[in-house]
């Protein structure tokens, strides 16, 4: 193709005539265009952090998230002069504010559940003590009757009552030796609706992402939480806020 013909085609069809539509759109896209995500230009798009999780923010309304465009923006004379960084910071702070409210609610829930658990523990203790008292009273009554039967020569009747006394004493020892959980070391999650004291677990709230965690859980489960998408995402947001505030925008 001669230079003259090439120039003619350039004038008629444009210099990008041989590019695909996708390549043309990318080539023509400027960091200030409406379809470019300005938060991604600053650092990252929050909508990408929590996909397919309970914290999913939904799809970003801006289509273009391009690293090359971000590099062009950061070398532009308008870098940090468009207000994108301030908007990005306000958006992240709004996300963290929502999370802080959730964390407060989670703590309130744990406090509520602990009160419930203590009440449940007290109820179980009362039932337990009432049964011990009844067993002791029944044993004392049988011992008195057994003594009377023995003095009257009713040996078989006395032996029968003695066997019953032994059974009641064994039951009493089992109840006395039963494990009595300390309410201060357990928290009962009401939503589980399993009112068994021995199944309660001491819980805490993650101060980064608001998730419930089992205290002293296995390292495998702890690592799984720390590497989870929600925890990593909220950690990234919190670190970005701290760094943006430390440096002048």
C-alpha cells in the first residue's frame, strides 16, 4: 500500500480502521470519561472486593476498570486535582461506618446471649439442686423405713429398700459430679435454639469484618477466616483509609 493511499484511507476511515471494536474503545477511553471507575483510578473498586459474599456491594455502575488508564491518570498533570481521592475516601469511610455499626450490634447480641445463657444456667442449676434435695429426702425416708423393717424382722423388705437406696445414692453422685459450666466462659447463640449448656461456645466479634469467631479456635479455622474474602476486603479498606489520611490528598 502506497503512502498516498494509506493517507487517503486514514482521512476517510480513521487511523484505527484496522482495530477491533474493543481495541478502539480502549484506545479512545480517557481516564476522565464517564464510564471509567474513578475509585479504581485512585486504588481499587470496592465493588470488586466482596463478590458472592454476604457483604456483596453489587456490580459497579462504571464499566471500565483498566490498569493502563490508571497509570495514565497518575502521570497526568490533573492527578489528585479532580477530587477522585476525596470521593474514594468518603466512600470507604461510609463502608467502614456501616461495618462499625454492625460490629456494635454483634457485641450487643453477644451480651444479650450471655445474659440468656446465665439465666439458662441458673434454671438448670435450680432443677439440678431440686433433684438432689428430693433424692436426699427419699434416701433418708427409705433408710428410716429400712431400719424399722429390720427391727421387725422383715429382712427381705429391708434388703429391697437397701437396693433402692443404693440406686438413689448412685444417681445423686452422678448429678453431683456432673460438669457444671461456668457462665462467664460460655456464650449461647440464641439463633441456634439449642438450650444445652454443654454445647455453648465462647464467642467474640472480629473487629475488622464483624464476623462471629470461636475463642481459641483451631489455627486452621483462624487462618481460613483471616484469608477469607470479607476479612481481606475490609482489611484492605481500613488500610487504604489509614494511608490516605496519613498522606495529603
